[in-house]
C-alpha cells in the first residue's frame, strides 16, 4: 500500500472498503487519518498477505466513523497457528473510543492489543457490534458494556485472561443476538435474565469458569436460538424430559454441552432437533445405550459422545445412515464395542469421515474401513488392545492427529511414519515399542506441535536434528531406555513449552542452553544421570519457566543466587501472572496426551495429581535426590509464585532461610534428609496454604512452631532431629521459650485452594477424552461474519 497514494487526497471520502486484497504485509499508511469524513472503513481480510504492523494512531482521528473493521477472519475453522499480523496500541484504542463517539460497529478480531479494555468503550452508546476475538486482552471486563442499549453482537472469544461476570442487567440488552465469550476467564453464575433475551441466536460461553445449576428447558425457551455452547465450565445442567415442550423447540443447529454434568439417558427431546448439525455431549455422565434416534438426525456432521458411561454395540451400518457425518467421538469412559459389519469398504461413512475417536472401544485392530477413509485427518484409538499398526496407515498423508496411546503396540516404530508430513499431534505413549526412535521425527514435519513417545521400551539416542522454524510445543520421551546427551539442536524449537525426558539414562551436564527458548514453561529431567553444577549463564534466562524437575540425578555443587534468579519467571506481581490456561489448551489443542513425567515422590509415596485445571496455578522446583551442597540461598524466598518446593535428599547445610515465609502461594515444602541446623523459622507459620511440610532427618533444634498450618502436621514431618521438640514429637520444650508469632512479608493469596494431603504429585496434562480441538468446538462456532 503506497503511503503516497492519491487515494488519500480524496478528503471528502465517506466510505472506504479495501477488504480482501493482497497488500503484501505492508503497513496501514498514517495518512489514513487525513480522510476526516470517513464513516465506514473496512480493511478486513481473509488471507495471509494483508496489512501488518502497528495500526497507525492517526486512525483515532477519524471522529466521524460509524464502522471500523480491521479484523482477520475465516469461514473455515481457525488454523492451528493463525498469526495476528496487526497490532493496536492500547493508547490508540483509548483515543479511538474517546474521539469516535458515533461508532456503531467496531471489529478487531485477531488484532493484537495486549492490554485491558478501556472503560471509554462504555460511553459509545450507539454501539451495535463489538468484536474483539483473540486480541490477547486481559484484566477485568468493563461491566458497563452490558449496559449499552443497542448492542446486537458481543464477541470477545479466546482472550484467555479476560475475566469478569455477567451481570443481571444483561437481560436489558433486548437486541442482543450474538454473545460469544468462548475461552475467557468469566466466572460466577449465569444470570437467569439472559434467558429472557428473545432475539438471542448464538450463545457461546464455553471454556470459562461459570458455575451453578441451570435447567435446560429454561434455555430452550429462547425461540431464536441457533447455536448454544456451554462446554467446559463448572455448570450442572439438568433436563427433565417431561418439562421440555418438543413442539416449541428453537431451531438449534449447534449444541455443545460437553462437561456439563448431564446424567441419565440421552434426552429424548433431542430427536426433534431436525436441523442439528453439531452435537457434543462428551465428558458427561450419560448412561444406557446410544439411542437409535441419534442416527435419524440426517443433518449431523459432528457427533461427540466421548467420555460418558454409555454401553452397548455400535454398528458401522447404523452410522452409515448419517450421510453427512465428518466427525465421530465414541471414546473415553464409555463401554462400547464397535462392529464393522459387512461391506465396510463401500459405505459412505468410510469416505467422508475426517475426525474419528474410537478410544476405549475394545478394538484389537484398526477397523478396515479406516483404510478407505480418504479424508481422514484426526484418528484417536487410544486405550484399546491393538498390537500392530497396519502399513496402510503410513499412506494417510492427510493425517493431522494420530493418537494410539495405551495399547499393546509391539515392535519398532516404522520409518514410514515420516511420510505423514501433515502431522500436528503424534502420541504413541504407553505401549511396548522397542528399538530406536526414527531420526526423522525431529524434522520430518514442520507442522508437528506435540510429540509423545513416553512409557515404551525405546533405546538409543533421541533425534539429533530439529529444523529451524519447527512448530514443536511439546516433546515427551520420558520412561524409556534412552541414553546419550540432549541434542543442542533443541534450541531450534523456538515454540517449545514442555520438554520431558524423565526416567531414562541420559548422561549430560545441566542443559542451561535450554534457557534461550522463549516459551519454555516445563522441563522434566527426573531420574537420569545428569551431573555437575546447575548453572545459568547470563543470556540463558528461562524467561517463562514455571516447572523444573531435576530430582534423582547427580547434580552437585552449590546453588547460587544467580541460578535462582534464572527462575525469575516464578516471581509474580499479580494473580493474572499465574494463569496457565494457555499452557493447557492454547489454540484448543486437546490431544489426549498423558504426561507422566511429573510423578514426584517422597519416601516412596506417590500422589496422583490429576487434571489440567490444577496446572493453571502450578509453579514448582524439584531438586530432590541429588548431591547439592551449601546453604539454601536466601533469595529463594523471592520466588513468590512457588506452589511446590522440594529440596529433600541433598547435602544442604546452614539454617532454613526465614525468607521462605514470603512464599505466600506455597502448598508443598520438603527439606527433609539434609544437614540443616538451627530453628524452624517462625515466619513459616504464615504460609496459610501449606498442605505438606517435611523437615525430617536434619540437625534442627528448638521448638516446633505451634501456629497456623503447623497444627496439621504429624511427627513424620519432624522426626530425625534429635534436638527438636514440640507436641508433634511428644517431647516437651521445657528449656525453650515459645517464639512470638511474626507475620511474614508479602501479601497472601486468598484465592488459592488446597493442593493435596500427603505427598508429591503426578501432573497429567489431560486434554480431555473428546476430539481434537474439541472438534473445533469454538473455532467453527465463531461464525466469523461477526
């Protein structure tokens, strides 16, 4: 776009539409601000080669604007890595909303804003359409937006750190037709007034923290409702068939009720939703057989019943009645048996299916019809009893997801796997695979984001080559028989967030060079032969590290203050910095991977720590079972985001730093089996969330503090310290006066919950039993005309 174009001399121009053109990533010219009479400005695009860079602040000078559209959009499900090309400064957005007070339509989808929403938005009383999907917004949602009288469209989907409540006043927005808040951090109850909005057509509140009970028949009174998605909240929906008037059901085409605590049989009123094309009832408590009427809903393209308690047999001939079906989910906790029947290669179902979840379906082999599924992109057959992978699977070059975890696979991984160059997710974990990892797996597919080969019997080195520009976000090679060194080429994995190589035989020094990876959040090297000093040169700073697990290795030397400050990403200044929602379901990547790399134990006891929701606030350091010496650095107390700190089974000396009392989020502290001396600092009594504490087998002395959480710890937490006394040890402290209670420095986080009762943890990054990307639950539902 030529900044000197004569276009900008048209000073009386009122409408300018440059949407859907190829501007080769050029910037929006600042001279756009000279078109002072503009009322309608549309620079939106549905392709890659469009405007990029910063939106010029001169846009905010267009005081006559009625409509501004800078969004990216797509009529297809959003790709895995849609890049926001435009950036808009918060100051420009504030100025725009102050100056362009007549705005009716403001659409900024996929424009990076990276700030909170300005409260000046609430003064735009003419606003009808407000759309800020995936703009990296955070902070509190201005409740005044729910008072704008003319609003018809509110779209703030996929801004994970945007939080707020829905006020009862939302019931006054009588014109509201589209409410799209998918994948935010809204909380509280959904007000009943919302269900009085007779013009509401699209209602998507999935992937939030809404809670409370709702009667489904109340929702079904919204006569205009076309799409409804309440999935993945803390809601309990209940439906009594006798209360649902099937003659007045709304024209629902999209119904997403995953993880809504639905119980009993599949509601019979659903048979009357003849326009339904997307039905997601996964992750509920539905029982009984799959009702036949579901197979009469001829318009269904997506049917997801995974993760329930359904039983019985499913016949392919029955499924073939759904002639438009492209995605099917039957896996999870169901007890189903899948029968192919006859003529499996000829049914329409075989050729059209794209996403197929047959996990936990008692399969002993890959169903033959899959061989004829030319459109297949996502295949889930985990938790079956399959022993071999048929060779024809390697010819399915359209595959994006191949999940065969928790089976009985034997033999070596075929090198032909590297034919699958479209793979995004590959999970072969928890099988009996042997031999070496094909060397191409580090570089065969630039699209590969998640690679898990954990819990097999693989040997040799891991792939040594990782091409620049690769998309790897997760690598899990834990629990095998691998050896050698970590390849330095891993520094090419600039998108990497999780690296797990626990329970192998790697022999290497501390891989400080991983600290250059800009997005790395989790590193697990547990139970290997790593050795030497834990060191951290200046340029390797681990900018986003949240969990580091180095236990059961041979690390030695002292911990220095410089090393601790390499973990400064564990320092928080506000609650929002602890939100790990993006780690768990960034871009809604719900592959069914179980990361067992975080099985942490204390004296042989392992505590299961289940569910991705807990990782939202997890910050952990585990250096246990090494040979680290010297004193615990006082600066450790500055890592106030820590939830778990385990320094047990080392050679630490000196006293317990009183600064640990500043770790206000700490829930687990294990300093046992060291050579620590002195008193237990009274400041630790201020750790109000401490659920597990162990200082046993040291050289501690004096009285055990009697305040706060210390009343809840038994003698096992303190034994093996001969000069320690207190009621827990049944040893009176006659010669030791009680220490006065001192308040620790730092604020307490009153929102943190209980961690666990006894020992350490297994972190399972569970991506749900549903289909990949929740069958694109949110993305396809975000009808991007808005």
